[in-house]
């Protein structure tokens, strides 16, 4: 006969169950110390949602539909939402999701890195999107005050809510590459949705603190497939149409766009000249550098200019390849009178090129050395890093839009600029930008670097941004930034030599626009004399000048 189990043996499963339960509780508590389910109750400073008359907000968009399914993001069941749509069956579903790990800062998504191979971005959890593929409308409460009681464009929680909404909309609307169904989103909150995700063209209407969008799904899908900020190099979007857009070179390090014709975008390279003719030579050289790399295909070259560019110079610029368009310049609200930055906000005019879908904007002191047509794959705003959370606006991918231009103009006085120029302003206006490899816009700035490292320009550098004194304003014999101690951070004879290689390939009729003036020549001689008297250790002042331009000076 089998013996009966003892009382002590009966306790074993019970103790094991208690132990497992305790472990589970500890695990949950530990997990919740880093993540928590987004719930409007976690944002005590946020007022409850009071969304009424959804059918009036959407007007004719959902009227007459037999069934309407609504997804609720960052909204609690106790918040007041009222739907009126006679003849329609309305159902709602909450979309819960884990929040970003506590302690995650905006700077974590935009680390200060010199490497072209940044570390992975912090995770931004998403809901199980397959559960929300049949929604007609998404209603979301914007976390305008964040976790700390105040928020802004660089708030991580605000970004996450916007990305959750965007992903859910794509999951519901993107049936197949050629089949999409209309989906809408209603944001509720005093702060605007992230403009880099929900663009102003898609805004149907704004009623009080309600923002109603009908997103263009191709653009939105491209956006949600991008890395979260600049901690990863932006990738072409993956497959969002009839063709795959992601290709890699043999070394798996450099992205190459082999084919891009899925959506027949209208595309252009653009630059700007204003206030003086100092950069006419630079713009001519820029156009010639792009042409010599076969980066043109069907793209246009557009140069914006003000009344300070003479007809003679405009003819030369047209001969170089530019289509010229006159603009009215825009003054910086923060720059001092007659400063270099005074009219830098004129660059905002690039957003008025609305007959193009995509523009690669390049400053006139940049030269292109590799084919860069693959840049047209990237969304607004894509750029190379400058420092930490900041990008350099000398080369950037933008999407022209009249409403974006108007929005930027409206914000230019209320948004600060860290350096008084348009670059500082753009970094405030476009906080969620996408990182391009640094050699796409190689900054000629060697602060703190020894002299030999200045000549180590990457062999496959795509473009060099000639910061400091410009090559055409120096003798071609060496980089005149060496002659001024405060400018030596920008000195590189290797980069200087590469600029003159492009010059040598230009027609002589265009080279004459890169001549020296009497004033510039006098200034160069003065700097050389000072460098000689100080016996600067680089000893560039010992180099004999044979540049023939010194004998054919303009006024």
C-alpha cells in the first residue's frame, strides 16, 4: 500500500508557489521602476481630455460610414469623450504601451560623437501594431507638460506619443504598397504635434486645442522607419513602394542609392547668395563640383539671390549651371547690424521652392567630391552633426512647403538662436532631425588637432565645408587661415588643394570670377607680414607666392 504524503511534503508546492509569486512581484516592481504603462494618470499636471462632437471635428470625413473604429492613445477610460454620428456603429479601443525608460533624456538620442558609426538609440517602446490595423480614427492626448510638469519640443514622452500615433496610423492605413485606406488623427492639447512627423500640409483644421490631420501615408511610413534621432545614421526608408530603396556598397559601410524612381519626385540642388558678391565664385565652383561627380541626373540647380548680385555675375552663375531666382532677403531678429549673420535668415526662402518635392540645400562655401544623388532618398530634415544635439545647416535635405515657410517665419522672433544665425534657429525649429554621415558635410574645422591630422581628409569624402577664410579669397599656394592665429583651427593645405583642383577644371570664362581684388590682396599681404613678424611655427609665411591672380587684381 502506498504511504500517505506527510504534512510537510504537502507544504512544498505551497511554498514553491509563494516563492514564485514573490519573485514575480519583485520582477514587476523592478520592471516598473524603469518602464511603466503610459496612462494619463501618470501625468498629473495634464488636464483631462474633453473631446466632444468628434463628427463635427472631422466634418464630412467620417459621416455616412457604417462602422467607425477609434483608437485612444494616452487617454483614460474616465476622460470625457463624446461621439455623435447618426447611423454609424462606433467602437473604441485603448492603445496602451510601455513608456520610454525613466531617466532617458533627449540628449541620449543625439549624442556628441565624431564617429560615423554611432551607438544604437535608446528604445522607444511601441504597442503591438498588429492589434490596431483596422482603425479609422486615432484620438491622442498630447503630453504638453511631460513628466516634470513642463515640456517642449525636446520632450521624450511627447515624442513617444507622436511616434505611437504615427505607427498605429500606418498599421491601419497601409494595406499594401498600392492600397491605402484613409485614416485620421485628432490630437488634443495646447502644444502642437511634432512637426517633423505630422507636417502642416496634412493638417485639415485646428479648433481650439484640437488638431485634426489626414496624414499622407507614404511620407508617414518613411518617417516611422527612420532611426530615433541622430544616434544612428539615417537609413533609406526600406521598402515603401514598388521598389526597395535600401542598398549597401561592398564594404557595408556606405549607403548607395542604386535606383530611385518609385515616386517620380521633383528634385533640385539649391544654394543662396545675398548681401554681397563675395560668394559668387564659391557658388560657381559648387555647381561645377556637383556636375563633375555625375550627381545631376534629372535634378535642377536653383540659386536664390537678392538684388546685390549684378547681372554680369548672374550670367556667369547661369553658365556654371544655376537657374537663378531673385528673392527678398530676410533679416535675423538676433543679429547685430552689419554682422555676417544679419541676413542669414534668407536661407528660409528655400522652403518656398514648392515646385520641388525634395531639395538638397548646400551652402556656397561647400564643394562636392563624390556622387550625392542618394541624399534625395532622405526626409526633412536630414543633416550631418555639428555638436551634440545640433546639426550643421550647410548641407541639409528639406521638403519645400509654403505652410512650413509661413510657420518658420512666424516662429523666427519667438524662437531663440544660439549663435544669432539661421543655423541656430533651424536647430530650434527642427529638433527631431536625422543624422547623415559626417563626411557628407565634412567640416573644415580642426580645433585642438595637431597639424598632421589636418591633412588626413577622408579619400571618399562626399563634400567639404570650407569654414574660415575661403580658398578663393586666399592665394592658391597655401591655406591663408594659417596666417591668422585665431583662424588656424580652419587651416588645411590638403582641403585647400582639393578646392583648387575643381577650379582648374572650370572654364577660363568662369575662373575670372574667382579673381583677387586689390582689397583682398592687401589684406593677405598684411596677414603674411604679421605671421612673419611673429615667426608663426607652421612657417607657411616662408612659402613664396606664385599665384598669378596677384598680378591681375579687380576692384
